C-alpha cells in the first residue's frame, strides 16, 4: 500500500479537506495536493506530525496499510462551514491584548514618573529622585508583555504559515467596524490629552503626566483595534508567510505559488537590508554633531521600504 493511499484514507476518516489538513500541518493546500498526486513528498517533521495526528507509527504511515482503519477510530473535523482548526483566532485575540497593553505600560511608566517629579505634588526630594526609576520599571514591564507575545505569534506563524479563510461576512464587517471605532476613540483620547495640557499649562509636570496617560490609553485602543480589525485579512497573513518558509516547503508548492514565495523572500531580505543600513546610519549619527537627528534614520528607512513596496506593486499590476 502506498503512502499516498494511506494519507488520503486517514484524511477521509477525519472528514478533513485538503485545506484543513494543510492548516494542521502548517503547509499550503497546494503542498497536500502534490503529495496526494505523488509529485512531491513531505519533509520528515511533517511526516512525524501526521503520525501524531493520525495516531500511527512512521512505518505504518509510509510502508503499511492503514486503509482498513474505520472512521470511528479517529475524531473528525466537523463538516459544513470552514472551521478554525488551528486556533488562529484565539492566538490573534491574545496577541491583540498583550501587545497594546505592553506599549501602554511603557508609556504609563513615563506618565507616573512625570507625576512623581512634580515638586508641587511631591515635595520630598527623595521621592522625585526615585521617579526616574519608574521609566525603566515601566519599560521592563512592557517588554515582559510584548516580547513573549511576539515570540508566541511568531511560533504560531512558523507552525501554521497558511490558514484558510473561515471568517464569515458578518465577522469581517464587525472587524472593520471595530477598527474604525477604535481609531476614532484612540485619536479622541490623544486629543483629550493635548487639550489637558492646555488647561493644566500652569503645572508643566502635571500637564505632561496627564498627556502621557491619555496617550497610553489612546495608543492601547488604536493598536488593539488595528490588530483585531486586521486579523480577518487571512489573505495578507498567508501572503506574509510566504517570505518566511523554507526552500524545502517552496519545492513542494506549485510553480506559481513557489515563484510568489521566492519573490516574497527576496522582498523580505531587501527590507531587512534597508533597515540594517538605517540602523547603522543612526548609530553613526549618534556620535556626530548631528546626534539630535539620529532617530530620524529609522523613519527614513521605513519610508524607503514603503517606496520600494509601492514601486514593486505598481510594476506587478501592469
């Protein structure tokens, strides 16, 4: 019995489509199609993942005969509308909490430091001297949220670079509404902070602290709404994943998708090179008379990357 027949039968016992099976293995649907047509073969880590999924040994999967296994022996994937079989939505929702919360904590640390530095509110010099430490405490606490969340999302993308679109039209409409509402609310909070600085201008420390507090709330709302609103754009998620897959995975794809993956990898390398140059320029500027402008190197690098992307998009649309 061939590996292809075993795989097709086991997939059928789980009531899986090629797309659902591909999502569980972290490959494209085209890869599964090639495996079942015997035009390509999966990597060892994918074979081992199949063994865990189908509860069989590697020898049974590759050389044995598993076509006699009944569907009742394995749990199935519900038929009907597309399912989130990878846990994508929950992963993105969790990230949409942790990342903006981490950013907000960093900004709030600065707000609290400014508040405790106000001589009118804190006449004790010892307390005002301690206030500066809160900036570093806030940064550390924020990074403690941001970094693990970023690593978790990166690990999920590596395990599931391709996710089928399971969102309904109503869910996508709600996501767009969340995005627009969050942008308006976040901008309103930042504007409220700016207004507070005018009202409290007699006390510079207090005015600055209130502005940073409002900015933290505004940034939290904006970033969270953007992440929740964009999570339904699975076409973009899959497109970005193309730039991070291995050459072995690319070889298992059809010609069109493989070419897109190689193009995405080249683009990712170009953007990384641009930002590395921007970082080097910024570090050089930091030790020159133009040190006040060293932070501009990264925005300029981002603008260059955006210009390159726009140029390539215009060429590909011709």
